[in-house]
C-alpha cells in the first residue's frame, strides 16, 4: 500500500519535464519567510527566466484591501533540498503593480547600495553568524526540563552528549540541506545557552549574503516543521542569566584585505561609531533585551571596539591585528535582523561618503 512518504518523494523526471519552483518572500511583521509553489514547463538556471507572480497583499498587511495586488520579482535561485531533482527555491522581493518596491521590501534598497560603483569596486564580503533557539511546541527550549531549568551555562558551547546538545539531528539536517541547495554555509556549532545553535553563511559578496541567509532561514523553518519543533530568532528567548541570540556580521572590503588594510578597518570602525544610534535602530527588534553589557555583549547605549574582545560592539581578530589586514566583526545585530538591511548599511556607512 502506498504511503504519504511515497508521494512526497515521487521523482517527477520519470514522467514530465515540468518542475516546481517555490517562490519565497517576506512579510513585514515576520522574521520567517513565506512561500508558494509554482509549476514551470522545464528547468530554469537564472532568475530572469522566471515569471513574476502576484499575491494578496492585504492578507499580509502589505497592501490595502481595495488595491491588494503585490508583485513578486524572482531574484535568486537555489536547488530545492525537499523536492530534489530540477526543482528550485526562488528568493523574491515585492513590488506594487507600478513597479515600486513596497515599504517592507528591504532588498531593493540593499541592491541599490551594492550596485553603486564605489561599493562594487570594494567587493564587500560578509560572513554572518546566525544564532537561533530550538523550542518545543509549548515554546520552551528544546532539552530543558518542562517548566524548569537545566544546569548553568558552561558545558553547552560546542558541546557533545545527550545532556549538552539538544536537537543535533535537526541542525545536521539543516546543514546538509543548505549545502545541497547551494548556499555558502561554512559551519555550525552549539551555542552557549542549551537548545541554542548557530550556522554561518559566507564569505558571500554583496547582496548574495542576504539572499543566502534568507534561503537558509527558510530551509531551517521547513526542517523544524518536519521535526515538530519550533525555531525562534528572538534575541533573548529566555530572560535571566542566559545568553541571547545574535547575528554577528563579519565584514571586509578589498582595501581591508590588502596591505595596509588595518588602517582602512580602523577608519571604518570610526564611521560605524559615528552612526551607532542609526545602526542599532536597524539591527533587530528587541535587541535592547540582549545588548546589556553582559553575556558577551556590549551595552546598546555605548559603542566600543577592541581586539579579540567579545564584549565589544565591534571585534577585530588577533590574526587581523597580526597581519595588518583582514576583516572585523560587528557584534551588534540581533538574531532577528534583516540581512539585507544590516549588510547594505555596513557597506554604505564604511564605503560611501556621509550624507
């Protein structure tokens, strides 16, 4: 007798050239992307070959009911690790019928910044450390005693063992699915708070960093859905003496990676300090609950930087200091930040002239 699993895993290439393209986009009030599948006549390798699609923006608080049509523009393609074969995941952004980006479309502004000739010439690289927390359906961290607390932080970071690592099968499944999809995922690790994990995307150039982080978040949402677990990107999922969750953003330009790059890095950090308040406002909701000056964070109210200092706003690595060139880490972004906003804002602040 056939099972649901048999149908989910049907190999479409046996009977048709048609493929399924999962269009993925973003609401203004959700950190997780949403999606809808489309049937296409055959394999596609470039977003320009894909048709636009429209949806009801009034159902997502992105348009009024009397003029609710919002248009999706395909922007980036990844292999679909769920349907496999020639099926694809498609990162999209949203526009009015007149072709204007809607207010929640943060990719459009990022693309404008990254296409600036001065920014393109600097080849900005990003490595984003996306932290997240796995929760049970009752919204309590995975592996924690029901209505109780585990032992204090200490043994969980990069830990192994049934009493230290909770949800590793989910994390490994996500890791491999991202590699299958073509996302430049560079690693994973267990985090300081039990039930909390991290994946790293990068180094990725310009706008592709945002595309890859959003695609990786989508895949993580789907895998946790299958596992019956909830993923949280809240920057402080459990109050008290527990680490929060961030999205530390590692960054370099061509000038920073070249000889004498440390001087360019120092100048860039000064520019970031001058716009600290603006960056903090754009670095994620609820970040004030995380950036307290404790638990490996700097205070949200004060910009600091240092070499190998994980309690600073911006950290320069020992290797960068020693070599006199390389990259630095902006530790301020929250786990629920929009990667298009954060990456483009860092590039704008450090490369382009002040407005």
